[in-house]
C-alpha cells in the first residue's frame, strides 16, 4: 500500500478529516486535537502529511496557523463520512440481528428448563425418570454456560436461567432424598 493508503486507514486521520468537514471554517490544529481526543503533536504530524498530500492546506494570519480542507480533500472526506455512516448502519443492524438471535436461543433454553421443572416437581416421576430429567437439566446448564452471549441484556437473562437451573437442581435433590 502507498503512503496515502496508510495515512487514510488510520482512524485518527479520518476523525481529523471528519472534524474539519463538520465545521467548514478554517481551524486551529490545537482545537482539532482537542475535538478528536489526541495530543497536539500527533495531530500536527498528521495534518502535515495531509498537507503534503494536498488534502488540507494551511495559512498563517499573524502568528496563528489555520488549516482547512482543499476541494479534493473535501470530496475524499465526504466519501469517508458516507463509509462511516454505512458502517454505523451495518453495525446497528448486526447488533439488532444478534440480539434477536440471542433472545430466540435463550427462549428455547427457558422453555426446556420450564418443561423439565414441571416434570421434576410434579411428583409423578419415578426415581429413574427423575434422574434422567436431572441429567437433561445438567446438559442444558453446560450448553448454556458455553453459549456465547454478547449483548448485556441477554447476558443477564443467561445468568438468571443458570440460577433457575441451580434452584431446580436443589429442589430435585430434596425430592430424590424422599425416595
């Protein structure tokens, strides 16, 4: 990759350009550094490279240096803005899809757990059948523990389901003692 590719595929460079696009008037490098949450020397070096590439231009008024996007720099930055917007939309969609998927998975576990709980606590099962149901519950617990849940709300549901399993196992143990 060429020097420009390396420069543009640096997140800080893109943040600097997007910052400059939002406020079209000439800017102070120090203000840009504050906006993008970076130290002034780092931003200054990036701006220097962008100026050498013809993406931004600088000029002095007295002792103060101002930076602004060139016409070509504006076109490129607008494309980055569109890419970032598309990435944000994609990320939101993936997150929503993942959330739906995790809800479905956890609901299936919940249904299985409820069915086993109903059978176990009904008092109608023979000892051997009770052991089979406890084994099923144990397998479900293991599967659930291994299930990779990414969303915080669904992680909480997973923890609750694991606690429910633990409570059912405790109740089942006391029932089995009666046999």
